C-alpha cells in the first residue's frame, strides 16, 4: 500500500503516435511524474468503456468488452430497455480474431448492463481459446447473467466473484477492486437497475441485463503503470481517495446529475498524469475510424481537458488502435 500511495516520479513525454494529444503539448515533458517503465504495456480501446491491456506483448486483460453495438435507442433518443438483445456474433469474432492479443488471462466486468457484459459469453466460449484459462472478475449479478446467457459452465465455475475491497495478486500484476456507482440520468435515476441472486431466464431484452453492483478496478503492472478502469460516470469518492493511478480511463457519459464528477475524481486520485476519456461514443456506429461521438459540441477529450490540471495530459482514443504506455511515460 505504501508503494501504491507514493508520489509519482519521472517524466511524462510524448504519447503513442496512435493518439492525438489534447491539452498539453505532445512534446512537452510533465515534471514530477513516475517512469519510465521497463514492462511493455499497451492499451487498446474497444469502444464504449471496453479496453484491452496488453502486457509484454502477449498477455492481456480485457475490461467491459462490448463489440456488438446493437440498436439500443428508442424514438426519443434515450436507451430503451424493451428493445431486443441482438448480439452481433460476426462483429465480436472479427475483433477477437483481428485485433485482440489473444485469449485474455482476465475479463474484468464493471456491471451487468448490456453494453458491458452482452458479448462476454461469446468471448469466453470461443473454441480457439478453449485450452486457455480465462478468469472473469465480476459481482454476483454478472455471474448469474453469464450463466443465463449460456456461458460455458467451466468458465462460470472459474469466475472470481467480488464485491469491492478485494486486492488480487496475479503473476506480474495486481488487481484492486473498488465499490463504485453507476451514472445517473438527469432526474437522478439510472438505466435497468436491479440485482440477481440466482440465474434468471435467458435475457431477451436490453433491460433484462440489470446493473447489479457497479465496480471499478485498478490494474498495477510490476515495473509498469497503474491503470484505473471505470465503467460509468460516477464513483464512491472515499473508495478511490488516496490511490495514485498513472493512467485513468475516465467515462464521459452524461454526468450533470453528479456533483463535480470529474473534478472530484481527479482530486481523489491525485491528478493522474495521463487521462483518457472513455464511454463517450454513440454505442451503435460500427467500431472503426468513423465511430461517432455520443453528443454534439466539444469532444469528450476537450471537455476533460478543460477540467484537468495543466500537468495532466488528455489523449483522445482511437478505436482499436494501440497506445504504447512505455512510450507515453518514456
């Protein structure tokens, strides 16, 4: 814990060429930050809040992988829980085959909504990965939803069920689990709330995939960076107070109902030197270079940059394009 809370040292230099810098100059070093890192680590944005963390080129952790990008908006433009759950198996397979580093060692799931968990059963069931052990870290609700969606029983049996507070040791990295909160709508409600204490009937609508308990994670790579992963634009301030991630993946969905969301998040986590907006796209456009923003006006990176201190760098992610963190913190 003392190491985790130590003052960040080193210099933050140019970001990977795959991303464009926003806020600070891409060439200007940021003093007082930690690095460089000897362990190669790459990040790859999978759209929405999904990310792949690749360690040493061939070991990976996947967070909230949602690749189907199915129709989810009703006539008013709001999420419609009554729409059918229609995963795009071809799209999931295409990304897994062409873009992912291989079978992940871990799949981290922040909560049970369709745009976080719907494609996890297909990924866990890929025949190409059947010889690889893949652990899923999630809450009880997500474990039951995975069962209901037909996830192979051996994968469900290998789930690491958590509730927040766990500090998990793996070979070459650790995963801290934090209690968190889901984004709130303008009237302070949320989409598809609820929990499952047993496997339900097979989900058929978007709303059948209920939230459960929302979690956040910090992955700390040995001789590498600490990465904060969140699946919603909200958090429990006392849970994150004092952690010092080097990279924060900051959800930028609507957060007007949450008091000073970005400012409080950055203050609680010590103003991480590298900030990357996430969960800010339109949820439905095909995953690729033309992915659409979730709203009009300033981009998520621009909005985040306006709220971040000058010694933080904000990078605008490109879908499926790797970010070399060893370069970013050289």
